[in-house]
C-alpha cells in the first residue's frame, strides 16, 4: 500500500512538503521511501503520479472540502477543537474563500481517480485522498499532554521542537503498529543539526509534517475506526483524527493554564 503525505501550503507563495511511505500489511511494517519540497500543484500531482500504486492513500493536511461561505466555519473544525483544544491541537476555521487552493487540488486528485470519501479507505483497494491533521495525531501517537511546538517562536525554540518531533518519528513510531522502519534515509531526515535555520529549517519541518501525514494515512488504512474517527462528512467537510477514547493519552486538564 502506497501512502503519500502532503503538508499543503494554503497559499501558492509558500512551499509544500511531500513524503511517501510503503505499508506492508502482512508484516505490519511501514518503510520511508522519499520526501521533498515543491511549489506548484503541478509538481504535487506529478510527484503523486510517479509514486502511486494499485492501492494509494494520499493524506493531506489542508481543508479539502469546505463549501461554507466566508465568515463561517466547518462543523468538523469546531468538533476537533472541542475535543483536542485542551491539547493545543485545535483547528483554524476553514471556508471556501480561504481554502481555494486545497479545494482545487482535491478536484484535481478526483480527476486522477482519487476518491475523497474517507469511509471507504480502511483495508480497501483503490486510490483515496483524505484530509488529515497532524497535531491531534501527535497527541495520540506520541502519548502527549500537549502538541509539540515547532511552528512559531525563536529559531532555537522551533529547532528544539522539531528535534523532539524527529525523535518521536524515529523512536515512537518504531514501536507503533504498523511499525515505521528506521532506514538510512529516515535517519538523515530526522537529524536536525544545531546549525539548521531559515529556509532549511522550514523545509525540514514541511517534510517531517508530510511524513507524519503519510504515516497517518497508512495507520488509518490499517486500523480504521478501531483507532480513528472521521469528524464531519464528505459533503460538508471532514478531518480524520484519532479517536481519543481508544488511545492512552496523557491528561490535559491543566493545559489551559500553560503558556
């Protein structure tokens, strides 16, 4: 099973991270294959065409379906924030004006034959695209009381957070089922040197986020509703997130008081 992750920039001005992993269901193993950073939708589509196989799931971190008008939010965003906000993993409100790029990309993937309905994904053959959200997945997969902070702040703070993410990707996901293998190329991607900054730091962040999106896609295909939940629906918008009732997640009751 081919699992592609896309950390999609909502604006064409910003770069998008891509990653692909191969899931081998009989051995419950996931192997990292490749990652990169691109700029255009044409490059994204070409990269997916290059890597796709008979069964391919594309996990995209961006609102793929958002028919609601400006000034409103999707119900799935509110539901995810209600459940995961205490872990600092709430979402930004999405609507069709703000999300023109991901909505258009979803349509392009549909033209290629990728079905956006998450209900058909688990253990099924075919081509699928699903909206995923790495922050709630971090909380569940890594057993955290709050998300890792590597998006904002000083360079040293962002780099430290990214080092924590890379460590969890290498070590914690190697203990999950499916197990993420630690080949040489993965070790290289997960090495965050103290000299990394600027565009290099942002590119590594985008690729690691994309890798997490790819892993989420494979984990959802493998486990389905035994460990995951679809917030929302394919008509009004949805997000595939962990089912918090089925994971040993640390308490977040005190998180509202944290900075």
